[in-house]
C-alpha cells in the first residue's frame, strides 16, 4: 500500500519527509584504505595544483583581454573544458557568446569552427561527406567543421531534428562516421551550442536526449552599466575588432594536463552519496518538496546528472585551487547541471514556475554532508 503525504498549506508544520535512501555500498569501497598490494590512483599533488593554477591564470588573463565581465560565463566555459564536457548557452542576441567561444579557442591555441545553424543545414554539412574525384575515379572524404577542438553551434535550435541528431555521435562518442569509415575527433573537443529564447519562429526544440548530453547549461545575462561602458571603450581602442586575435597562451598539451589533474581531485564518499540523493529526489520529489511542487516536475534527472556533478565539481574545485571537492561546489553547480535535466510540465510554464526554483527546493530538502 502506498503511503500518502498531505499537502502543506502553510497553516501548520509539514510532516517530516521520509529518510533518504542511503547510497548502496559498492563492491569495492570508494574511500576505505586500500588493501595491501592494491594500486590506487594518485591524488592531485601540491605540484599538480601549482601547475593547474598557472595554466588557469594564463587562460583567464588572456580571455579577459577581449571579454568584459561575464565572470560566470568564463567559469562555466572553463569547467566544461576541464571536465571534458559540452555546454549549452542560452541568451538573447548580442551578449558575446560567439566572442567568448572564439576567444577561448585563441587562448588555448586550438582549432575553432563556427557553424551557423539554419533549417536547411544538412548532417553532412556538419560531419563531412565523400566527394567523387573524377581525376582518380575514386571517392575522397572531406571532413566537416565538427572536426575541430572548439565547435560553436550557433542557434542550434534552428537546425532540423535530423541535423541535430548528427551531433549526438560526435558529442557522445567523440567520432563521426562518413561512408562507413570512423573518424575520431581531436582532443580536447568542446561543443559550445547557443540558442535564442525570444525568437522561436522557424526553430526546432532540442530533444531531451540531446539536452542531456550537455554537461552544463548556462543562462547568459546582460552586462552591468559599468561593464557596458567598458565595452564601448574597448571598441574605440580596437581590442574587439574581429580580425584582432588573442595571442595563444597555452597549448593543447597544457589543457590535457589540466584535465588529467582534475580527474585526480578527491571526492569523498559522503559527497558522492549527496549527489546520488539529489538525483533521487528529482525523480521522487513528492515526499521531500510536497505534492504541490512535485506536480510541476515531469521527469527527474538521469544518471548523467550525477556524472556531471562528479566531473564538474572536480573541475570547479581545481579552479578554486583545491585538490578536493566540497559540498559547496556541488551546490554552486546546481542550476548549471539540473536546469536542462529536471523537466517541468506545461502547467509549471503556465504558472511561471522556473526550474531554478524547483532545483533550489530539492537542494533545500537534502541534508548537506
């Protein structure tokens, strides 16, 4: 028999929610002392942290020569790069999303391709195709623009579902298949996709399966008046000229080292359990945030959310100069990781309920370790 939970109307104290299920003990304990003779992955050393801090400082300083403000965007891009994931940017036009992507690519001495998505864009326009060479009587493969370290998919929701699906293999498997032949993508590989929330004519809503493959989703906001004043000054000085590039600051090997160091940032079992419990509550919200709010959740987060929290929190801890993850890192990432994974109903949209509000309530219901 299913236990029912009364809806809290504010007149009396709500009943305590049932205890969260403990994370099951893995067959190999995560944090217990290793058995004699068993090799363990080394954690990030002081030398590793010093090297990571220097690489991050160089990237940030070079990035800031063209970008004004947008510190949250810079952090989100760096977290995605270090964690080896992809990022979806949503904002109104004109907030320097393209400039941010190209500047980051210049800073890292990486190849950069921009793909303007339109309804008539074909999958082969992204991945590449085989072209018949009359001189030799054979077909040769021409790789598409997705074969770059940094790929900007501008207004991804303007491309058709068929074209959007062409990116799934590239984003997930880090490869493309052209004429039955597999072509690996360069490393690192970062997809920065943008979508415009206010101009919906001629757009195709991203399917949930593709949204889930983005590590983070960032909402880019307007600059402050002081930042906008600085932008005008930089335009007059020529810093923001399209043909003026940031000199490459770090190599791809440096980025690879940064990713390897991040993979050795320590995550305590208590924090892993915290991540698992958060994902569980998104799927079973009623006992923890009440029936009134739970009815707005259509689907909870998939296990990719837990993986994203694990990877992104390591990257964020490294950005802050630490070799271990704190619960505050997970909490800071809550909107970035969950806003495109906790799907709300049409009723929530009609009542003006934003996913960030529901996410905050879920985090408030799960005890912080």
